[in-house]
C-alpha cells in the first residue's frame, strides 16, 4: 500500500532475491555509509584490475591469431 508502486518496480525488486544477493547488498551499503573513501578506492582497484585483465586477454588472443 505504502512505498514504491509495483509499476515502478517496488515489489518486483524484492521478490525472488537469493541470500547471497542480500548479503552483498547489505555489506555494500554498510561499507558505503561507514567508510566511503575506502570503498571508493577498492572499487577503483577492482575496475583497474578488470581493465588490466581484459587488456591481457586481448593481447593473448591477438598473439594466437598472428
């Protein structure tokens, strides 16, 4: 009745989520609210590592094809 209407995705978002999702969601919110600088740094490191991995993968397949 109160809250986000179903048409806006209110109950659809909450329905059918696994415990792992809720664990990660609550942990992420906690870290954002308590230590935002550390969370931002960790996120930056994660994306930097992902980009490095993708570049290394591209180089690997470029070497295979040449």
